[in-house]
């Protein structure tokens, strides 16, 4: 009969069971890593990327960097409306042109401007003039909040027709027309003669 002798120094030979049993508490177990641990790092990165993307989208397509002379598409002149979008001044949806951009608490230049106030990291106000040319017809002009839209003059929903546009601030230029309403702006100097329905 053969017996195994302990290795010198009291070590159990490799591959042989320990005659004294496993150490107290069993074998040490490596902590398990969650399959979703990577989300701790990914979620903040995604949030930052989306925020930067939203800011860039607004900056280039909204009013973030809008300047006088550029045009916008405005659906409503209210704080709850969708944010105005930049539009080519010759496009059908471009219903207003930026005449001035002032600080949030500042007044617009003298004139019959519509306004949109934007608040956030930088607060500012856009002073807006009707973007239309002589012969254009509008719907929503009589609304206190709607962003008027250009429509064919045969449209039964039209409520205003632009009879004359003059590059001066002078209501007298509308004399001799069928205008029932006059709008004028000091910057740039403009007078609009409109025939407005009820």
C-alpha cells in the first residue's frame, strides 16, 4: 500500500486535495461585473452629445444667430408656439423679416413691429416686419397671435391684401389707394398700405 507524503515544508503536492480542507470562508470569489456597467459612462456622454446637437440645430436653423435682414417662419406670436425657424426670404413660409435684434428688456425701434422674446442663456427680442410684397394676400392678419401666411388672392380665407410698399415712413403714400390699414417701420424705413377685411 502506498501513501502520499506531505511535500517538504508542509505543502500539499500540486494536484492533491488539501488534507486540512479548504480555507475558512471557501475560495475567494471575484466580484461579478454588471453587464450594464458601461451605461454609467455612456449615458452622460449621450446627454452631452444630444444637448450639443440641439443647441447647434437651434443656432443654425432657429433664432439663435438670427440677424436683421434675415427672414423667419412664425406659426404664432406666443410663448407656447413652436420656435420660429429661419427661412429664405423668397419662400412662401417666410412671413416675417427681422428688422432689429435688441436685448430682452429693450424696446424695438419706432414702428408697428411684431415681436418675439427669447429667454435662456442669452435673452433677446426680435423686432419683426411683415415679409410681403405689393400684390401679396395674407390670411391670419387679423388674428392677435397667429403668424399670418401668404395665400393666393383668390383664397376665400384671405383677410388682407398688400396694395403698396414704400421705402419711406409716411402714411400719406397710401392716399389714392383702397388701403384701410397702414403699417410703418422706422428700420428699415418702410410703409405698407393694406386693404384689410373683417
